[in-house]
C-alpha cells in the first residue's frame, strides 16, 4: 500500500498535450476515481502511473519513492484493463499465477495464493477453465484476482466495467468495492460513468481536455462543482448564464443574462466565483420547487409545461420560462403525469440550493 | 526508462537493418551499378543495346514477358473467379471435396508441374497420343508448346491465387449487404455489378498482382516449354551462362522495373477506395441447388475439374514407376516397378540431392524464422523513425523476380567482403541457403505481422504490469500466441525452398545441388523415371509438411498467400 503524488505532470504526444500540469495527491488506502469524457486524459494519467507512458514533464512518487521513470514491471502495481487482457492461451489458474511465477514464488505458495485469490472473487470452481470459456463477468473477476494476487501497492482499474451489461455492472461494482475495502489497497479507478464514480469513490478527480477540473468527495463534486463543466458532466443540472448585479454582507444579487428585470437573491456562501468573471447559476432539477399555485417571494418564476417524462420513481418536468427550459424533478406522487403541455406552473429556486460557478465552457454553452 | 526502451528498440533493429541492407539492398544496388558498366566504362551503353532496334531479341523478350503475364492474369481470373463463386455460393453433392482439391496445384513445385504437363500434353504426350490412337488419327490432334504451353501451365498453377482470394472475400461478405440491395429493389444482375463485384475488387486486384508478378518471374515453364521463344527471365539466365554479366544485370534491372511498376500501380488502384466491411456479419450462406439438371452439371464440372487437376500429380506418380530405358520408342510405358525409389537408397549419388534440399531448406527456413519474428516484432510493436523504409526493404525480395535475386547474389558475392566474412560465397554451399532465405523474408515477416497485429497491446502490458521482464513476456505471452501465424509462413517458406528452381539453377554447385537441379539433369539425360521419382519426393515432402502443420498446429498454410 502506498500513497501517490503527481507533481506538474504533463504528457505530450508530439504537439498534442494529453495531460496538462497535473498535481494530485492520492492517500494510502483511498479509492480514487478519475472521471471524465473520452479523450480527457484520464487513461493517459493512469498509464503514466502504471509506467506504460513516461511524463514529458513532472514527477510521480509512490510514497517517497520517485517512480517517474521506473519500468512498469518494477512498480508493483496491479492493473485491470478495459478488455481484461487475459492471456488467451492460459487457464484461469495460469493467468492468476502469472505474476507469482514471475516473482519466483514457491510452487506450493503459488497454488495456495491463487486459490485464495480465486475464492475472494468467488471463482474457485472455475480454476482449470480456459479463459475463453468464461462469461464477461467471470473474465472480469479473473482479471481482478490476477491483479490482486501479487499484493500490489496500488490497484489500477481502467474502465473495468464498460464491457459488461447493466446488471452485471451493478454486481461487479459492489464486488470491486468489497475487495478494495477488504485489502485496503490504494485504488485508482478510471471511468466515464458518473454513477460509478459517485457511488464507489472516496474522492474523485474530474478531467476535461487534459486538465483536472476539480478534486473532491462525491458530495463536494455534486453539490459544489468547481465550474459549469463539472456541474453539467456530473448529474443533471440547470445552467443559466448570469451577471452579478450587486452584493451586500450576506447576499449576492444576480440577473439572468437576457432578463434585465428580475433579480435573484442568493446567500453569499453559495457562490464560488470571482466578481467580473463570466458566471453561471447551477441548480439541480430535484432542488427546483414546482407548484401549480402561484408562488410569491424571491427567485420565483412563472412558466409553462413543455413536457412531462415519467421515469417510474420520478417525473421529469420540462418547464419553459421565457426563452429558457428549466428541468425539475419530483418524486412520483401522481400529481404531474396528467398535466398537459402549455399549462401554467410556478417554480422557485431556493437560494440555499443554488450554486454560482465560473463559466468555463464559454458563451452560449448553456442555452438548450 | 524511456531511453532504455529506445535503446532496446535499437538493439533489435540494428541487426535487422544490417541483414536487410547487407543481403537485400546492397545486392540489388550492386546489380543496378553493374548495369551501368558497358565495355569497361560507365554509361548507359547496356540500356542502349537492350533497346537498340538492330538486335530485337531483348525487346522481343520484354514484350513476350509482359503479354504472357497479362494473358496469364486473364486466364487465371477466368478459371479462378467462377470456381470461387460456384464453390462458395452453392451447395451440391461433393462440393467440399471439390473445393479442397481445387488448391492442389499449390503442392506441385513449378518445375515438376511443367514436367508433368510436358508428358501429358506435349508432342509425345499421353493425352494427345491416347486421343490419336482412340480415334485412329494420322497425327496427334493437339500439343502444347511455346506460348500456349506456358499459358496453360500458368493458368493451371496460378488460378489458385484468384480462387483463394476471391473465395475468402465471398465468405467474408456480409450477406446483409446483398440483401439490403435486393430489399432496395435491385435485380440480381445489378446487385452483382454494383455490390458484390466492387467488394471483390481488393481480392481481384491482389490476385492479379500476384499472378502478373509470378508470371513475369516465371522461369520453369519457359525453361522447359518455350523452345526458341524468348522471355526476359530466361534471357537473364542465358546472358549469365554466356558470361555477359553486364547484360544480365541490365535485363534484371528492366525486369524488376516492370514488376515493381505493376506493383505500385495496383497499390495505387486499390487505395483509391475503401472496401472494408463496416461490421463483421455472419458468414455467407450457400444456397442449395434445386434444379436437378443444373445440380448434376455442377457435379460433372466438379468431377472433370478434379481429374484435370489431379492428372499432373498422377502422371508424375506413374512416370516415377517407369524404369528408365524401358520407355523409348513405345507410345506408352510398359514396365512398372519401384526401382527408381530403390535407387534413392542404394545410390548415394542419387540420394544426395534429397539430402541437400532438406539441409538447404532447413537452414534457410530456420534463418527466416528467427529473422522474421524479430523483424516483425520490431515493425509491429515498436516505434521508430523510418519504419516505412525498413518495411519496403522487407518487401523488396517479394517484388523482385527469383532470377533477379539470383543475379543480385552472384554480382554482390563473387568477391570477398565483410558481408561474407571475407569469403567468396558464389560457388560455395552457403550461397543457396542465403538465396532461399532472402527469397522468403517477405513471406515469413508478413504472416508474422498479421499474427502480431491481432495481438492486443494490452496483453503485453498486462504481463509487464504483473512484473514480467520483456524477454519473459515475449517467451510466455507473445510467442505462444503468434506461433500459428509464424508457423504458417515458415512452413510455406520451407515448402517453397524445397521446390525452388530459378535461384537454384543460377547458384548451385556440385556439393549442394538440390532436387530441382537433379530433376533438370535427369530430364536432360532422358531419365524420365528418375526425374519423376524426384518430383514425387518433392510432392510428398510438401504434402507431409502441409498435412502436419494443418493437423497439429491448426495452421492453414494457404492463409499466408
């Protein structure tokens, strides 16, 4: 087990920068997730930690050891590849035993440790199978056992669930988490799936275009995203371009970009932006209050229903307010599904659930 | 370390480049250089002589080579493409047997094949004479020789290229593509013209290229059948025999230029469009033939085809049982026994060529195996600048006709140099294994490339991640997984080395003369039986190797074509 420190890590492929000036500190035993869309640099970073790429600039430390240019076979990391990379010409046993044989373990020790690892992933009865005879989920478990059996300092998981169907994915998510808790091993998990990231991680680093946008716990990332990219990438949100009108000691007052008349009042601690920079207002659909009766007071708007989407547990409302469409989410209480397009509703943005953030996606990014 | 990786790439790359430059590139350049020496001074005198209107023999040979090659492409296509369609689109009794017989010309070494055709359809051939006797004719009704002979032999041996490439494409065409066209209202003919045929373009282009280049390089057929007819590959041999090395070099250069130009033209033509299938669908289903008349016609064609295809093999077998000296003035041989085979074991002088062939092919193929695997690994899995250049050098021996490869070696290694460790190689045992080695570099590298490209990089990375060093990973992961691909190329290289004639005839010496040369010698002495017995040995060796590789390694040698 060990901590990982990345300092000023930049990786260039020819002139293209895949990762830019990355600083990260991953604690011992932590379940840490790299989250981002494809091509954001998360896999590149993981491969630098595994040793398959070397940073163009910057250093990587495991504990206090500088690992920046150590060969991959000397890092003692266990990696699970997206396609599992099981050796097709070997049995389950031979696959799992591979790392131990390389480490020149005694034969009896190899057998006990492989059996132990396979028991942990609940595959002990398939030990002599050829890997091609296994299902996707079973292959995934073999890959996990193979990575864990060598007792690595760090476990690296590269989108390990992306090739599985939805049910298996849920099951394996629990499985991975259980094993990680059991071994208490520092784990880096790469994914583009926000649900995986939010449910599994101790902390998450959100990547976009080679830059780390935010590092934080799932709750921090969801409730207090660093900017509009993070807010829109993780979960659903309403993003509205705004301008700061004025502020006093406790509150700030903002105006929607194309609405000069209405002023919204927001507590000061719900703002993460600096004055005079392009800003956006983010509010999650479940935080939007909706009512069929007229609402009074601050941050209220009148709108019309555009569409109601029934998803079982909840109902998604799309409400047209001026030029904007606001999404709201209400639990299924048989109130909304009968509503027709064009009916009048009132909505309110409770100040304590609003979050003001820098607009990094650029102008026009929030208009839907 | 990054530098460590780079150093390691260099460590693998340098020997590869040294071998390629020393034994492939340098000899070719040597030939080019030689062609500019004319009567002791540097100039284009040889080329002037080649194209001079006064002695037309060279121009005539060039023209003959080109038009025979083009006709060979046409004839092979006309046989191979329809056969591929019949055997892959329709189901009828005996189909799978016929289709496996269809690749039999592959196990016939060129020289043996030509010999069989001579005895079958030549002036005193069995078939024309049989027809003559059967119908009481005055003269034989037909005989092959000259252009027609060469063309028939070419069509017989080379239609397989079309048959195999087109077959494999037909099998891979997603049937939903044709179904989509039918669904959109296209007629059968339109579907064939607008969908099926365009999808076959890469296969047809590839096969045309193979046939054209093989015909340009063809040596055995004109050698035995041409009579006074001139072709360029043969002219090179005659110039060399007459000691006119400069002219031989010039002819080599011109033959190579024609071959390589055709190669480049075909590459360009093929790359104009993208023919790759978007998704891999289920394999084509064969429709069963319902119409009884059509069905049995197809079976009849199949049976006749099998007979025609097997006749050469059968002829060689029969001839090998004929005691030499018992078939002279008679129309048909009458005495049959195993004397020719017994002699192989009794007379060391007769056994020697077999031993030589095996030794030479073994040494060359071993070299090919080691060199091929390293080269292919570097080309596919390692990054370095100048990859295209190395790749071109690897493919050069494929583009060069065998006779030219032979000439290159003669011109490069008839003097002492570092490359030959201070020896003169020409006239020694080692020149032939070297020639076979060079000839088959592309074959082994290409089949290994295909296998390595299939191998996902993540497997190697997974092994490294688990702590395995490069060599351990290579031995335990990479090699076992690519072995079938490597073996298919290597075994085919062995088979071809056993049958190799054109380079052998230019380079052999008394102490390494292989079977092919001995067949030629026996034919010159009119010892048909002994020649045929040698031929049978070659056929058997090839059949055994292909059988073993297919049975025990699951290797389909024909995949490497």
